[in-house]
C-alpha cells in the first residue's frame, strides 16, 4: 500500500513502459519558442452575437493565465470575466481563444493588444463564456534539434506510431516539477488537511487521478493489452468521452479497435461505478489498493468516476528531416492528450539545461 516511506513520485513518467522499443536518439527540445507550435481547435464556432467577445490570439513565450490577466486589464473587466478552454505551454508559439464578458459594451480596439509576443487572429461574439475543456483537438508542429538518427529507422518508427498509436499517458506537466503535485496531494490526504485554494485543489486532484490512470495503463502496456480488447473492458468512442461495455468480445469489437473507431479505456478514479468487470476490474482494483491514500482522498473530495482512452493515435502524423541533425514532426491530437507522449516513443527529449 501507498505510504510515506515508499512514495517515489519524481521519476513516475520516466519509468512508464514503452510500446515501440524506446527512443531512437536524444534530441534537443524547445530550445526556441518556434520549436513548439500549438494551434487550439475549439469544439464549436462562436455564434456571432452575444455578450461575450471571443478573441483568438497567437502568443509567443507567454503563459495562458498571464494573457488572461492582460485581457482583463485591457478590457477594464475583472479577471473572473475572462475565460479560456485550456492551459497552453509558455515556452512555445500557441494559438488559442479567450472569452471576455462585455455585456452592453462595444469591443475595444483589440489590435492595440498586439506586440512582438501577441497577435490578434480573430474576434467574434458568442452568447456564453468559453468553458474549460471546450476543445476538440490541438495541432502540433515540433522541431527537434541535435538528433542525428538513421533516416530509415526514423521513418519506420514514425510509421509504426502513426498506425498503432501510443499509450495515452499523462505526462510530466500534469504532475508538477519533480512530481511535486503528487507529493503535496499525498501529504494533504494522509494528514487530512485542507487545500490552500480551489485552484490548487483542482491541480492536485487532477494529478492524483492521472497517476492512478498511468499505473493502470502501465500494467496494460506490460501485458501487451493496452490496444486490444480484454474481457471486462469499457470502450471509449474515438474523439469523445463516451464509453460502453460489451459483455462478449466479438470480431466486430476487435475490428473497430483496429480501425481506431473505439479504444480500451482506463479509470479516472472517483465516486461511482468503474463499469468494468472480470480481468480488467482485477487490474484496476489492484492499483487502487496499492494507492489507498489517494483513492480515499478522492472519495472524500466527492470526485466523480470517469474513464479515458488507453490509446491515442496521432492524426496526420508528418515527418520532415530538415537536415542531418534536425527533425520536424507535425500531428493532431484530441483534447487532453499530450504531444510528449508521442515524442517519447521516438526521441528522448532534453532541454538546453539537461544536455
């Protein structure tokens, strides 16, 4: 069982098993802002009218919350009147949409926001504010440097990732620096303390659920069942959060998995039924028992049970060899999946400080 003497969260992600043989080479990652480009795709289009201004911005080297604060000050509204669908990396060029609540107020001249780090791409109105999670997908263009690698081996690896997908792990940014979010959550849960704020609570609860999910997925990867149907599985429909359970695994289910129409799922722990049974339930229950402090804490916080795909398949994965030591990858992932989960199967990425 999980206890303070055997918790080693720092290397959690590094210790997760691979499915395509591990990285081909070490690569310098995000040495420049334009080495990591992300374009957010919302799950809907603004209606064109309403009290909320939707501003799509291209930002360079800025984190999402700082831009939200800038928008609030510029629009002369309170910070709570500015919303966004999801956080984006700071060390990157990212395009994302914000909403600003302007009831009965004309739009300011948004172009006055622009500088070397911020560009206005589009403005529209909508009846409701932008809600968290209202993202269908993110498009990535990633440049990796100082990575001399055999071109044919790289091409084959990328093709395999494109065809089979990768484990849909939650990655380092979910857990904080050196796993700090997990350590902090463990201390709060084990000592029955209170969270400092609603924001901190959200971060830590998400980290804990992600840790439990990763541990279940790691067991499925080790057993070779992360992308196949097991008795008792719950299946997620591709591109959605909807899942269903089939009592019998037939050829139709297997074919739908091969075609990426459905995926086996793993638990996002909380209150409620896990839906799974038989061998799958045994795997998940064993992980929950090993991490009882986390599970009991999530139940005390009234978190609802949910499920997430064990597999993610990058859409339109493209490879470009820029020169002998520079590679560019571009692909699209559904909301909630991590580009670094794809990269780790191809390159061992390092920052300037790590090389």
